[in-house]
């Protein structure tokens, strides 16, 4: 009997449910334009957060949305250098004093 019920179908491979009873989630199509002139559309859920940029399916360039929505420019933080961090801890006068002390030590060793 088990041989008869499994014949012609793999376990979990296919759904035998009626496709008319399946209700799909609401969707929306968003168009994107590539700098090289390619246009394509991507399907997203109605509830999804929509991206402003997407990789072109043909050439790999970064494509922007066709409806004119521009990407939000994030504020970039400038990298702090060793000198910047040192200046946060010491004033120029303190640094000059430390340099003078160190030079005296080096000259005394000679």
C-alpha cells in the first residue's frame, strides 16, 4: 500500500493543493534604471522597505529607482588620526614640555 501512495511523486517535492485556494501576499513592482540605459523591474512585498538602489541584472552597475526616489545620504564620520586623539588629551603647551623633557633625557644619555 505504501508503494502505491508514493508512486510518481517525491516526498515534499510537490504540493498537491489546489492553486486556486492559495492567496498570494500583496506585491508591488518597482522599476530601476541603470546608468548604461538598462531598465528592469523587481517585485517586492507591499510591506517591504523599498531600496533606492539595486544591482543591474545585465551589467552589474548600480541602478536607481525609476520613480525618482533618491538615496538618503548618510553622514560620514571623518576618521580620527593619532594626532587628533593626542590633541584631545593634551594641549600644545603640554606636548612642548614633554618634548623638551624627552630631548633632555636623550642628550644626557649621549
